[in-house]
């Protein structure tokens, strides 16, 4: 059997089931609880990789053979003993704006209270709607939706991919265009991780890897890494691939302003470096 | 007649009384670095990176950090292994001759010896056009 380690949230389980079904009939799920799940504190106080570390430790201890993560949670630093053996085809990477009336951002009344714990979402939302009040919200997708329904918040922002994987409905009006809200680097993609020395397993997992997704998220994550690789960074980045040309859109919010980059190259790493140079230059000049 | 551009060897031969005509049959050109990079960032999902010459090692080293390559590296010939070592990475497999049959036999042999290695290669990257070997290995 191939033991697929996952967090216990409904979304994590849905993602892990998706991966397990693609690995084959011999894959079974093993639920591991992580520091991010146990804590009520905001993710950025727990440090990068709060959701990831416990699964990685389970891989190292040999308790699981494969770990499934949301790629945006996985730190960009290399690990010698673990490898992201596959990044399957990406789901829609955009964010959703979910309000109690479910009418999207346009229908949000002036001065509304929006719950998000992501500095990126908060900064881009404030830029689009300076009137709204942003406050910290914690919990998984269902908890956040419940808090909005209960009136604790007027709205929240969630990854479209998460709702789709959970089979939850949403309207087109709720999708935030990337011109308003660029997703986090790697958002919508899954990381299938295993031990570097598990050569046979890597051969099987490698078949699930999608080259276009891998190249695109590599550019996004290389940019994040160049800029300091922290989840406190209000960075949005989205790469799209057409043939061998990679187009990277990125936006970095700092000191009340937003620096934007749009460029294209065939080399994902060169493109990321260009974006980092440009965004770094603009934000340093402020 | 020297079929490669090797001034050191030509000088050595001339010093020993040979008359040397150099007629290079191989010309090295810079690789398309962007295209190479776009392939090399997918190495984590591959079984092996095959480097077939010291020049190939240098080309890949110019594109990425060879020490951080997340899959085994197989090389053809000791000179290639030595160049790889100079870039800070040891070869995981060394084939003694650049023929498809020899490479495959060598890889399989080492694969069997080291139980943690995959005995067959499903997915490999060959910076040089070495497709016949790839096909043979995939069988």
C-alpha cells in the first residue's frame, strides 16, 4: 500500500482523495494533524509552513509515503531529503469574494467588515475598496463561510480551487478578476511530496506531474523566494503558459502602494528574477 | 589527422615529430539556455538526468545549480563524471561507453546493485539528442 498523508480538514481530505485516486487502487489516506490545524492563531504568527511541517515529519519518520499539500503552503526553500515529485494540472487559481448576500464584491455595502488573515488579500482588497474594514478571520473554508452566514463578517475571500474541490457552489460574480486580486504564488496547485530517495515511488508520482503547471508555479515561487519567501509578504503572482512563452503577472503591496510587474520570457527563472528586481526597486524607492 | 579542435594534443603530437592536420568534425554551440531552463525546472518529476559529455555538464551547470538537482544524475564516461564532480556533485551512475546498449546495461547493473534505485527509467532528460538510448531504457 502507498500511504498518502493529509491534514484532517475537509478540503485537505478532498485534495488527498483526488491524488490517491490518481496514484492507484493501492493508495490509502493517513490523517496527520498539523500545528496550523491545532492553533487558533493567524497562520502568519505560526510561521511559514505551519500546515506542512507535520506532514513532512511524518514522511521523514516513514509513517506516510506521500504527502499532499496545497502548493501555496509549501515553503520555497529546498529540502535535500524531500522532493515535490509531482504538481498535477492546476485548478483555477483565482480568489472568490463570498459575502452574506453572495453578490460578489460589487454588491458589498460601504464600510463593510471583511474577514481575511492574508496580508495579500487585505492589501489588494483595500486598494480596490478603500472603504472596507478588514479584520482577522481564522478557520478552514467551512468555518469561514459559517462566520459570514452568521453575520460575524460581511464577507470573506477564499480560493476558488478550494470551493470547487469541496463541491461547494459559487457564482461567476463572486470570482475576483486577477486585475483586482492576483492569487498567491502556487495557488490552485497541489504539491505531491515524497522522500528524495523513494525512487520507485517517484517514478509513479512523476506521471502525475503537469509540465506547464510546474513551469508556471516555478516562476511564481522563484519570485517569492527572491523577495524573501515569507507568507507575510503581500505578493500576488500568476504565470500563464502559451507554447514555450511564460507570462508572469505579479503585484507587491508595500507601504500603502502596489507595485506591478508584467513580463514574458521562455526562461521561468530569468523571468522571476526580472520581476523581483523590478518589484524590489519600486517598493524600495517608496 | 585530428578530428577535434584540441590544440594541446596537436602540440604534443607535433613535439613528437608528427605532422598534424586538424579537421574538427564536431562543433559546439551555445545551448538555448531559456529552453534548457524550462526543461530543467521539471527535474523533480524525472527519474534521471543523463549528461553525456563534459560540455553538456558545463551547459547544464550554467543554467542551474547542479548540486541541487533533485534526481539522480547518470553520466557517460569518466571525463564527464570528473567535470560533474568539479561542479560539486557526484555522479549517481557512470556508463563507460556512449552506446545505447552499454549505457542501459550499466544503468541496470548499478540499479540492481543499489536496491534503492529504480531498476527501470520511465522519465529521463537528455540535454543532448540521445533519444535512442531513452527509448531503449524505457523498454
